[in-house]
C-alpha cells in the first residue's frame, strides 16, 4: 500500500491533518516570532518574511491621534518671554509646572506654546468632574473570544475558548511611555482621587496601572516626559483643591493678565484690526477689570472676542462697539441689576476714551 501523507477525510471543510510542509512552515513562523520577542525588538515578519519596525508604526499612529493643535497666534513680548523662560527652566530640572491664574489670562496658550518649543509630541487632557483614573491611564476596551481546534492528533478534536482583553493607553500612559509632553488643562476641576496616580509619576518616575498584573502593571517614566498643568486661581464652582502631597511635587507659577502693550499685540494678531480699534478694546476691558470683582474680571479672551465682533460688524460706530462689549462682558452676569451695572461701566469706559 502506498503511504499517503494526508488523510483524505474532510471535517467542516478542513483537512484533519496538516501536511509536513505546512507543519514546518507554521513552526518556522512561530519560532521566528518567538525569537523576535525574546530579542526585545518589537518586530514581526510579513508575508514575505521581512521584518517591520512595529514600534515606529505605533508611534506614528499615537502621534497622529494625540498631537495637540498648534497655537498660531502667540506673540513675542518681554513679559511673555520672561514667563516662558521660567517654565522651561523648571521643566529642564524634571519638575512638572503648575500654571495658576484667572480665567482668560493666557495659561493654556502659554502651556501649548512652551510644550511646542520643547520639540516633543504633545498629548492633552481636559480636567472636569467626570474624569477618572482610567481616563488618564487607559483601560480594557473590549473582550475578544476565540475558538481553538487541535489539528495535530488524528480523530481527536479539542476546542477551547480564549478570552482576550485589549488594553488601550490614554494620554498619561502614552506621555509616560514615549516621553511626550503632557498638558493637563483645568487640572483643578478633576476630583483629587483621580489624580492620585500622578504622585508616583512625579516623584518615583513610575506609572502604576492598577488593573494590570505582573510586570505590565508598571511603566517606567521616559526621561523626556514633561508635564504642564493649568488651574484657575479663583474658586469657581466645580473647582477642587488638589491634595497637598501632589502640590508638593509641583512647581507653581502664578500668572496674571499681560501688560497693556502685550494684550494689544495679542488682540491685533487674532483680529487684524487697526491699532486704534485694538487700543480702544483693551482700554475698555482694562477699565472694567479695575471695577469688577475677581470672579467677574474679563480676561484677554474677552478682548479677542470683542475684537472679532467689531471686525465682523465692519467697525460701524460706537453704538455697535458698546453693544458688542456688553454682550461679551454679560457672560458673567447673575441678575438684571448686575447687567445694568455692567452696561453703565462699559458706557463710562467708552466715554473716558473720547
């Protein structure tokens, strides 16, 4: 009888046995994958046996997904440059920087610009009441179920279910793993319990992933990792006081509104208005800051909004300018009486300019 290497019988459309060549090919591929894994290179063979740098592809994908938008309206001014140098100094020492200041004073723009100047990719977190530790570090996104059948033993069928959980890194884990710059905007709006994970990151340079096991539970923070956090100095609703242990690990830099000339440069760069219109806007807003309580003071953002409104109206007279100013300033009004008071202040500020 002539020996046949494969059994002719078919089961569910597949051969019971694999040919010798098929077995050798599968073992060769598995052996190559094992060798690559042991050597530490994150590579795998393609259909032609070539090796690809999977780490490079992963980094490209991450950077395309998490890069923060560019800030194209940053101005060059003495007080701005001085602040930028202070931030870079502390980041160079390895300490995270905490920018604290009133709403609209330019904290976020400064953080984005400084991070961009460092020359590393930037990832972004926006703090709020609903943010959890998982939102910072990542978690298991889905469970994949697979069925396995033994093909090697004649007439023996073995089936088993394998459950695989896919882990997805979130911004903090990505920044720690690859040495990116982390911008944590509105840091004080997140509950302190969610930020406990930052303690070991800033001090011991270790990120712990609580839901993982073994060696995968810990990520050694990359030497190039930097962090810039921003918070409001005013106790608005929804703002939490960070824990003292975390504040001890931060270098806090207090920001205030920029100088008159710097604000004019910022508004002009955002709106392209004539210099006289820009000066009028900044003068009115500066006057209101002197007379309104801290929580209601308009910031540089208010100047930009007024400028854009004026540009859209084609600068058609003082009546439109007055109404535009009132519309922007009214966003922090608590009652009709309060609104009337602000309308009065705006009128007085405009009259003073004449």
